[in-house]
C-alpha cells in the first residue's frame, strides 16, 4: 500500500504492507523537486512516482486530498503536484483512495488537528521505525496507515493497532 503526501517542492511517499493483522514498514522518502521551472517539478514528481510504482507494485494507493486554505494559487500548485503523482502511479493499475488531512490525522493520532511532530512520532511508534522520519514521509506513511485502518475488511488490523 502506497501513501502519498503531495507537494510541489517535496512530495512524501511511504509504503506499508499487511502481514495478517500487522502493518509492516517497507520504505519511505521524499521526492525533492528542483527549484525554478514548475513544469520541471511536476515532471520530477511524475518520473519518481513511476519508478517507485515499478519497483514496489502497490495494489492500493492512498493520497491526501487538496484543501484550499488562504492562498488559491498554492492550492492550484498543490493540485497539479497531486495530479502528477497520481499520473505517475497509473502503471500500477492500483485503486486510488483519497483522504482529507484531518481524516488521516484522526485515524493515526486520534485528533484531526494533530501537529506534524505528533504524526511523525505515531508513525515511528506504530511501524517500529528507528531514527528520524522526515515530516513529508511520515505524512505519506500516515495516509497509507489511515487507509489500512479505515478499510472495513481490515477490522482485525484496527484491533491489533489499538493493542500496540
């Protein structure tokens, strides 16, 4: 399961797998785009996502939904980065699931208004990770975990996660 935290400068990705009722960390990271030309940034996101999908072949993809806050231009750029990421995953023939940021935070931290540091801490704890996890990678892992916890077929996973 691939989680994506889209951004025009930094796009986080995180892969988790299910082994019975347990979540297993596979990999995570951040796609950092070059400064300058926006089209080149989108191309980098697309190209890197294609590589990730070719290597790991996720069956399901969870991505953060775009929200419009104060700056419509930023929301448009974020939407374009999100589109580039989704297009980069098309070769996987995987179903794409969308979640609001608040929904993801609620699922993994217990509060829709959780801070980034809280999400990072929960991902380290839940996935038993050593060392630091970049904020964008943690957000992407959280999207994947949120999807795993929200799927009605995975009720045993929710019980196992609550036992920690």
